[in-house]
């Protein structure tokens, strides 16, 4: 049994699969109905309106409805889109056991403990028929999938088959008698009944719990409290017992037919699910749970999926693996279907059976390895017990009849996996997980000692990939040594590119793409299971999940190509066709649109001509493509196919295209856009655009200043008038000051009541008449006339000698590839249209056809003939060649530093030292020193599982500030930056790495300070210091293996102290009023003694625990603490006191109270709940600190580091280049 999904909840009493969506409904004993997505493993919704257990549940086949029936005697019809109950049907007088929709009519069938079965019309919301006849609880009632029959099972030990054709005819008949006239019982005035008992099946010795029809055959299966599963056959006249399946040893709860195979599934209160062979009537498989009784079974109507409800939840499972075994070589696909090896030609689509496989194994073929040199194939079969797995070696017949293929005798041996490693050799991983090399006669040639290995994969001639629990190793079979290792947990499949230059390693939820040396190029995480993959001709990896076909570029970009209804297994990708196999082993070809990933691939590979072609011809739309182009630094590309004005505006600003941005801003006409455009235009000196932006936003202050610095005095005067009209005194005065207009300033000051300032301004600037007039207005009794400064100097704004009428001059640079190509493309298209129009008919004759060269110009020599060649200008041109030019104008050609056409070509930008640091190192600290925080965060996430980067902010900034120096060059220039390197003696700039500021010795020095704080009892401060050291360790760089070990040891020390001191702090906060609280305090003190601390601190910890246990009268444990304390050699006075306590304890070596503490059973301490995790129990660990946690804390933030995710699968700590070799 392959478990696909499992839930934990109250007892599940009812189950129903949705016919199309990956949903399952579970009705619980506590009255809740849960809607689960079993593919995504998420709870979609909960419905809670029933009082008491809900036993009946069923999805409608077409409508967004489901029906439920519970112990509150109510049948409820729900709409899952509206997420509410539509209505309730009342009528049953006791618990309702099952509810089912009819596959065609608007009917609901319900069975109840009131000994009746009712049929309801859910459209009219009435009961249309009551089936009476059982004389005990009716445990189950179901419609026949195609006929007008109902089957029911009851505790009266019978199974009944009911004929409801009368009810159907009544509903279809145009002149049917209404229900009100006939009565609710279903019997009309003349004695005809809607439903009659057709067969009564007796044979069970106890009550029947379940009965169900076969989907297509006239069979019924029933399960009862007599622990038997019975199969019944029926025809029009009678029904009889066909056979009985015995094996359950408690009540059978449910039994169903397999929708596609000759199997029956049943489950029971004996905590097992059993699978029975219908033809042999024998048990095929049994699945058991340790503590949960099973109550209900559900089969998916279309897929090979089943669900079973038990005491503590439910499981969704399938009986066997559905992945087809296949191998691809060249244009041929070999795959196994129905015990035949088949061959499909991709070119001709010819599908033939090449040979019949030997029977004998009840398990499907697990994997296949094909040898084109010998035309041989290895087929591996996995048993439930892996030690019973086998493989078969076949030589494929060269010629065979596809209608009646040969059945060659294969060679079968035991082994987990077999793959070819050479033309006539293959490797076998045997049941002892050792590697055997065999020849074509299936004889062992040699045995190879390999590292611990769970699975082997093909890796080219003479090589294998060995998989262990958390990595994959490239192993050379000839040299018997490991060549490389990559970290990825539980790889399931390996897909090599056609030239074996790249390999994709597929795990359950992850993909790692590596090169031939097994160096990781990119990691991709998927939330849904990864199913298969194949390499495109262009080097893109196309893979499938349960829901999608996706792509992955070697650069790390990945995305969705299309969605899938059902999982498929990709075998070949060619062009826009994906060749695949479905779960029924049928070859299929799906069409995909490869434009998006080819576009991204062309950008990554800098094939700009392809990018240009796609921009012009492909429908590349969507925010993701635009965001991708912006991220990769190509906003000008996105600008040419974006129609949305807001997006065009942002892209135009990003690539500095003011003209396009202006057009977009006019179309949008938003204040924020004009403000942004004004800032961008100002930086480029487009003061005309700046002026328009300030006008649109009515930013008069900035507009006034713009006119001042451009020397536009006429418009500055206009701004002064506008300020006067707006009654803006400050702006008015400022404009007058800029213009040097003294009389206007005097007038402004006088109008706003500043007579003193107006008088001083007039008097100082020599406006005597105006000054006298103002002086007369002063009241001598109340006001004094201010004194004029005799030393005042005239401050006149300098007149603009050369007003700036045009925009700033810009350097003429050659256009970028895309801008140039697109503008060329436009003229080229126009020229093409003209050529098409200019092509004349035959009436023009040959004289109209001029012979033009490739540039569109006529060759003069060809046009005039040999005699008419003109080599010099004719006499009609008065051209003087011998002009007397001054010698200073003799400038050598090309001295201008530009190209022949005068354009300035800026030098190509080189790679910065910080970029080289990122390229040369995979250590996080090097990326931080380079300022590449994003890649540093990704490395920390992948290596040690950091998910909360808040505490790292200060560390990142401190580290970055150490990454460069500043020094003064020329006085007129800003400071220049230098980038110190740590390996400048050994390597050049291209292999450089940044100089380091943090060293291991610094952290060890800080550790001593932490010890002192701990001794002083300042626990909270000590924890913060220890955590700071712990977070700094991933930012170290060390040179040798000894220092790597010391860094790991430092992590262990920090973890032990943080866990212990945190627990001690929590213990001191706990109350100690009751006995239980005192016991908990003692337990935590005891756990503290198992933290690995320094002896001086361990003495203090043991003394605390000793005192607490002695007070609690747990003398036996206290004595153990006393002995441990004496072994550490404490101070004499402490030792003397400890010996007294030990002597007192040894008088009564017993514990008065039972605690959750066993000093003799090794345990780890949960860093969150502070409870012991004894060896053998499941444990989740922090990927950085190694702190242990209960499994319930998986996915949460670690309490020790406060930055990492508990239980995250990571590569591991990397602090040295040695760890990448």
C-alpha cells in the first residue's frame, strides 16, 4: 500500500471523493465535516452544523453540492462554493447511517436506524419514497450505478435489493399523480408501489454493516459483524451467494469493489485493511495499523485511489505503484505494458510489442535499464519486503511478430537495482547493499566495496551514482573511488542530458541540476511531488509535477509551462511536443508553448538576435516576463512589447528614455508620474520636460528656480506676476529678488505691512523719492525711523550672459543592441513594403530593371559600361583641390577618440572586484563583504536553513563596512574605494577573495566573556552573547580541517549553554505552590545537569538539582547528583556539605515521587518544551545549532538560534573552501 496522504482528527465515519477535483470529504464523529485537498495535503474548508457524529457523506457528480447525514436525524445539503448549508431535510426518526446522491436523477438515498430507507428529491426538497421492510437498523443503502436498483444492509442480518423503476417511471411520466395525493409512503390509491423488494439475501450470521454493487457486473459485496465478506450474484429472477472471504477477526465495517481490477477491499475493527482476489477468493494483501480501528472505505470513481477512515483520522492510498517502467535510447522508447516489452519509434509513432515477459512476479516492474550495444534490457521488480526484490536480464529478439511476440527466457536473480555500466557489464545492488559487477551470463565478475548506499543510478560508462540518506555520490567503478558528492536527500530518479554534460537529480519535492562533475548548478524546491523529467534539445530541463509541466534553466530560472489534469511521465521533449506515458502506459504527445523558456534561455546565453525575433513575433505578455527583464537588466526590451501605460512609464524611466516616459505620463496624467518624470528629466538636463512637469504639478517654487538657473528672465517675470495673483507674498518677493527688481521688493514689503524693511530697502538702493515717501508715514511718537547702514553693498543677481534655450548637450553613444535593432527593424519593414509595391509587371520590359548592389545602389561601372567609366569629377565642377590651409589644422585622422562616424563609444565596463568575489566563493561572508545580500541570504538559507534574517541585519551591515576602504585621490575628486583581498599574494584580481575581519580566535575570546557572565548568574545577558557567537559562526572563513572542527565544537558549546540557561531562566519564573509544580521544577533542574557545561558551571547546576531533589525527598536521585558533584572535585566546603547530604540520602535510597526523568536512559532535551526525547523516538533538529525538538515543532523557528527553521533539509555548515572539494 502506498500512502499518498494522511490526516489526524477525530474518528472518521464517512468519506467521499470528488469525481474531478483532488478533494476528499471526511465526516467526523465530533460533528465536523472536513474538505481536504489530498494532492496538496491541505485542509480547504470545515463545515460544522451537525450536532453529534456525521456518518453519511457524498459529493454530487456534477453540481457543487454534497450531502451529509448525522446522528441529529438531519440530512443537510451543502454548496461548497458558497461554503454553507443550503437546506435541511427532516423526516428520519433515528441516526442516519449513509447518504448518497443518484448518478442521474435529483435524488438522495438515506439509510437510518429508524429501520427505513428514504429517497428524497433535493430539488423539490421533499421525501418522494420510503422503503420499509428491514426490522433492525439499516446500516447502508446505495443506488446501482446504472440500473433502477437499491441495495441495503441491515443489522437484521439481511441484504435487500430494491426495484425503484416505479419511482423513475412516475417521475418521468407527464401525467404522474402528485405525491400529496398518493401519500408519503409511496403507495398510490390503486396499490402500485414506487419501490419493491426484489431480492432478500440471507447468509450472514450477524448484522450487515455494508453492502455495495459492482460497477459493471451483477455482483454485490457485503461485510458484517460475523467477520465475513460475502460476494452475491443476481439476475432478474433470483440472487444467490457466490462465495465468502474469511480472514478478518473482528466486525467488518466496510467492503467495496475495486473500480478497475478483479479485487475487493474491506476494512474492519480488527485494525486492518484487506485486499481479496475475486477470482481466487483469497487474501492478496493486508495492511494493519497499531491502534486504530477502521470504519469506512471510499473508492475514487476515476483514479486508482482509495480512502479509509479510522479512529484517529483517515488515509488516502493506492494499492500499487502506477509509474510505468521505461527507458529512452535515441529515437526509441522501450516501456513495459501488460507483461510485454514494447517499443515506440518517436519519429514514425510506430508502437510494437517486441517480447513477452516471464510471469511469476505479482509486483509491477519498478525500473528498466537498456543496453543498446547488446540490445539487452534489465528489468527490476521491487517487493514490499525489499530483500525479496529481483531483476531480470533479457536479450531482446532482433526480429519479432508484434501480434505474437516471442517470450525469451530471462535470467532472474535477487537484487534491489541493476543498471548497465559497460557494453557487457552491469552493476547490481544486492540485498546487503553491496555492489556486484556481473557479465551477460549473469555471473559475478567482481565485488566492489562502496560507501553506504541505498540506491544506484546510471552515470555513463564505468560510473554510477550512489544514493544515501542525504546525498548522491559519483562513483568510478574501475578505480573503486568516489569522485564527487552533492547534498540532496532521498533522490528518486536521475535524468541525464543527451551528451551527459548535465544531470537532473529528482527527489520527492526537490530538483538539483548538476554538471558532469556533480557540481550543483541550481536547486529548485516544489510543494507538489516531482514526477518525471527530460532534457530539451536546447539544454532546458522539462519536468512534471502532479499538476504541471514546468521548465528549469541551468541558471536557476524556472516556471510553469502548462497545467495537467492527471500526472504524466515525460520521455522526450522535441520542439513544442512533449512525449510522455500516462498511468495506464499509453504513449501520448502533448503540445506546449516553449516561447517563455526559450526567451529566457536566449537572454541568459546573450543570443540577442533570437530575443529580438521573439519580441517581434511572440505573444510575450504578463507581469512575470516584464519583472524578469527588469531583474536581468533589460528594461528596454520589455518597453517594446508592453502596452500598459503605467508599466511603460516605469520601464522608460528605468532605461532613461525620457521621450517614451513623457508620452506615457501624458496618457496617465497623474501627479506622481509627473513628479517622477521631472526628477528623471532634471538628472538628464531635459529642462524643457522639467518645465512641463513643474507646470503640470503646479510646483511654482521649483519652476521659479528652474527659470533662474536657465536664465529665462521673461518667464521669471511671469512667475512673479503669477505669485502676485496667487497672493503668495513669499514667492512674489523671492522672484523679485532673483530678478534684482528693487522697486518691486519695496512695493511688496510696503503692501504686507513691513514699512521698516521697505524704507531700508529703498534707502539702501538709492530710491530716495520712495524712501522719503515712506519716511513721512512713520508716526514719530510711536515709531522710530530705522538707520541706514552706510557700509551696505549692492547684491545684484548676475545677469545671464548665455541663457539656456536648449537641453543639456549629451554624448552621442552607440545604441544598445535592442534599441538599434528595433529601429532598424522598423525601417527594414518599410523598405520591404516599398519593394513589394515597386515590383512592376512584364509590360515594363527589361530596361526598368536596374542592377543594384546589396546596399540598394547601382554599381556605376555596370551602369555606364566600359567606355563610360567616370573616374574623376568632370570639368563642370569648379572644385579647387590645392587650397592653402594653415598648418595648425593638420589634425591626424581619428584623433578625436571616436569612431569614423564621430560617435563617442564608451569603454566596455569590466567586472567589479565585488562581483568577482561572488563568482569565486560560495561562502556567505564573501557575498556579504561584496554587498550581495540576496545571494548571501540564499546561501545561508540553503546551508544552515536561515529563514528569519532580522537578527542578521546588524551583522550584515558590520561585515559590509569592513569590506572596503576609502582613500583620497585628487582633491577635486570624491573619495575612491579600495577592495582589500586576503589572497592578493597568491592570486590575481580575477581569483581574488575579500579580506576578513571576523576570525575564529575572536569568537573564542568572546566565549570567555560569556563564561564569566554565566558564572556571575547573569543568564539572560549570557544567552544573548552566546547567541551572537552562534549567529557569527556561519560568517567565518577558516583554512584547515582542525579549524572546521573547532567551529563545529563552538556551535555545540553555544547550543548547550543557550538551551540550559534558557531552561533555567524559565524554571525560575515558574510557580512552586503545588506538588506538581515542584515536581516540574525538579525535572527541569535534573535536565540541566545533562547539558554539556564547563566543570565550574556543572558544579553550580548539580548543587541546585541536589538541593531541590533533597527537599522533595527523592533521595535516590539526589544521591546520584551528589556522587556526580563529588567526582568534579568542588571546593572543600562544598564537598563537605555534599558528603553530609549524600550520607543522609543513603539512609533511605528511595524516591518519594515519580518524575519524568530517567538518568540511565540516554536522552536529548527538547529546546522548546524542555522535555526529554529518549533515544529511538522521532526527533527534529535545528540545521545550524543541532538543537533537538519534538516532531510537532517542525517548520517553526528554532528557539536557540531564533533564525533557522526546525527540521529543514539543508546542505550543512560551510565555513571553508575545503568543504566544497
